[in-house]
């Protein structure tokens, strides 16, 4: 059960209304994550600011962004983000089998994507630490130092939403992601 009240755009605090309204327009509805974030203007503004910085200054394509989000969300056991990013990953062109592979850390269809998701998963699991051998493998796979630095912004944005969903106990209002086979 959710800990933080969810809002409509109309019921949100005045300082949250504009961002909540923009998210509602972009998504077609105000998702529960955004409706709960709207309860605190600083939370929704922080989320919006990170997303805006990535959109305006980031260089990754939609597939890379979604792969990082799926890897981090899986590492953190965030059911909400796994559901949301499964939908987004499909829109980015991934098949359901590829999405499950990304979530499981087994990307047999793109060696370069495998390394960036391993970096993301390691950073999420180890308070930002990535072993030198993994960092070097990502460089050898073709990621630049600048791209590896940028990956941190994506990791941090996904940690923010993963942790918020755990903290707030956001109710799932999207189709659940398929379970991974253990």
C-alpha cells in the first residue's frame, strides 16, 4: 500500500501542478509515480530537473537509455520501474526476449550494450563503485570516457526513481513486467 498520497494535477500542490501537468500530457495520464512525487514539490522538481538535463545534454539513444534503466531497476528490484521501462524498451525496438535478457544481465545480442549495462548494474549494486576491469572492458567495447561519465547521470536518475518507488511504496498502475526465470 502506498505511503505517499497520489494526486491529480488539480489536487497537487500549486508548486507541483505545472510539472505534473506536463508529465500527464507526455505520458497520456499521470502515472502513480508522478502523482506521488507531486505530493512534494521538491521531489517532482528534482525528478524533472534530472530528466530535463538528460534530455537536453545526453547523447545516448533510446535503446541505451532503456537498457541502463532496466539493468538498474532489476538490480534494485524495482517492480514499478521494470514495468515502466519494459514498455519504453519495446517502443525503443527491443523484443520481449531482449528485455528479459537485459534485466537478467545476459545480453547476447549486443556486446557493447552488455558492457554499459554491466557498468550500470555494478554502480547500482556497489554505491557507485565499478571495478577497473569492468571499466576497461567498457572502454574496449567502444564506450568513451565521456559516455561512461554520462552513464552516471542515467544511473543516478534511475536510482532516484527506484528508491522513490520503494520509499513511497508506489502502487503499480502499469502492466507488470514478466518475471525472470530463475
